[in-house]
C-alpha cells in the first residue's frame, strides 16, 4: 500500500525523530547525567536495537545509516532539552 506521505528515506527521518524524542526524554529524566555517559548509553541502545531488528526476522535489517540517524537524533534531543531548560518562562 502506498501512502502520499511515503518517500525514499522516510525510515531515516523516523529514526531521527524517534531517537530525538528518546534522547530528550532520557535527559529530562536524568538531567544531571554527563553528556559522555548519555551518549554512550544512547549509542549502545541504538546499536542493540539495530542488531535485534536484524536478528528477529521481521523483514527489517541492520543499516549503518539508521545508526547515523539515531545518533544525530539523540544529540539533537539532548541539546533541545538543554535549550528548553535554559529558557525562563
């Protein structure tokens, strides 16, 4: 089935958005976590999910560009949280 919003690379956009939200929520839950620890935890999670989706046999495969999108997403989520937190309402 083809949808009007589907385009090549939409899965990368979804990876970036989902991991951006995950990164934002993680740092919101643990605001004092150091960036290096945050980054290592999120990178390990991203790698693990890529390995698992490849191993589960549901038609998904491990892709390096998914890891890149995940990494960019968590970094954007981290800095977005820091920016929102710095704004005084």
